[in-house]
């Protein structure tokens, strides 16, 4: 029976190909891919969860507003998905295929909606002509229309797909882990040597008798928590597995699995400490994660949205979208009380702080006012005894 391996492992295999493989070979391949699949999706879910917490802030002529475009990106992109589910699919497609495509659609009431494409025909790239996207598929829907570059939001993860290089390293680790697991299974198994008297082994049908004895007595003895193994005249048993006591520690297997996770995290620009659940150095790791992984993604997405949905004329009059990544990290309001006081004294309004902390803004004029403390003075004034 022919199986398409791309259907089972789409992100590891470059070009789709169909090969004749047996069910046994397919199951063995699935076993080898489990660890790398786990590492990959742990990283992608970490990124998707972070992106899902971002706020898409919309501005009209320099004034922040919450209208249809804000609702589209922060609440309901389409009738079947909320914004979190939509962004998770977007990130999954981006990291699986090295690119992702968002196409416009309509709700029943005629309002705008957006969906993430599952597949499309790769268009030829033109230096001065719009790319054309044909054969777009979303779920079970096949679009007959041609989407032009100005109509879609097209994201690219890396200019050159590093998938083949990553797969090569994964294959090397798969072999190492397979060998380590086989050694561990051997070291922790029971290995017995049977000595049979020459007279006994020369009896008629000895091989068949020995095989029946293995199935009826020796195998239950090895697999049981407590059992008795009879020893007949001319037969003796010796346990030869004791010499493997030093190899019964699974730390070397865990180290190889951790290497796969660390390698995957570094490839996707994620500090490995965030995947391991460690506490030490998490603050610095979060900062690196945001600056090297999340911010570049959101910069590309905001640039695509602004150039496709707003354009130069609206952008010039300060009508645009900005993706705020500050909400990704949890903000402890009481633990940062001293810092909040300094922020308000440095010109931030009450509502600015509330929004950064994920709190509710107050619809009062004073909540939007800006204050500056009088504890600062020019250096020359301070030397003369003037100032605060």
C-alpha cells in the first residue's frame, strides 16, 4: 500500500513524494519522529501562545481607536475562529511551511473576515508585477479566484528554508537515540545462559522440546515478578546480565533528548531554558525570546498589514496598526509599585500604566493627564543650590 509521507510528517519532508512502504516501516518511522515532533510542537506552541497575547492596536490620524479592524484582529477574524485560534494556526503554518498566507473573505453580514490558507500554488516572483496566488485551499473550500499580492498578507519565516539542514541533524540524533535506547533495554533486560549436557542435547527432538520449555517455563519466569524455574538433570542456568549494571542509568538517553530540544529551540530562536521549565535566568531568557523571536515576527506582520490594508497615504497621516508585545510577560501590579510611581512621575498617565498592566482604563479626563515630578533639575542649577 502506498503512503504519502508528507501527510504524516509534513514539516520534516521538503518536496512531497509517494513511496511504497510497509506498515512496519511506517510505524518504525513514526517512532523515530516522535521526539522531534514533540520538540518542534513544544517550541511552536510556545511562540503561538506568546503571539496570542499580543494586542493589535489601531490608530486613526494619530488617535488610537477601537473599531472594526481592532475587533477583526483581537476578537473575531472569522465566524469559525477567535483571534487566539486564528493566530495559533497562522504560526503553525508559518513554521511548518516556512511561509503563511492570510486571505480575505466575507461574513454573512457582509463585514470583513480573514482566514489562514492551508495550501496554495507557489506563484512566480516578479520584480515589478504583483504576485498571483492561485489554487488557494482553506479547510474543504477551494477558491477558484486568483488572489493578487495586494489582497493577501504573505509571511515568510526565513529567506532560505533551513528545513533540509535541520532534518539532517535530526536524523543523526535519531540514530544516536535509537542506539542508546537499545543499549538501555539490553542492560536492563535479563540475559541467561543455558548449559545443556551433551547427552541431553543429543536426544531426539531436543530442539523442539527446548523451544516448548522456553515458552512454557523460561519466558514466564523472566516476565514474572516471582516465579520458580525448574532445573533438570543435565540442565543449568547462569545469569550473565549482571555485568551490565553500570549501563542501567537512563541519563544518557535524557541527555540526547535534551539535545534535540535545545537544538530545536536554538533553531527557532528560543532560549532552551524556557522549554525546560527552569527558574534560573528566566528573566533574561524572556527578554531574549521577545527581542529575537517574537518582535521580528510581529514587525513583519505589522508591516504587511500596514502596507496592504492601510497604504502609504493613510500611513502618512498616521493611520496604521501597531502590534503591542508588552502583554506577553505577566505584570505583577503590587510587586512593581515603586516602578509604577516612577513611571507616573516621569510623564506616563494613569491609563498608560493600566493598559500596560492589563487593567481596565478609566474614562475620566484626569486618568489621561501626564505628570512630571519636581525632583529633577539642571546640573548647573543644582550646583548653585537651586531646583527642587
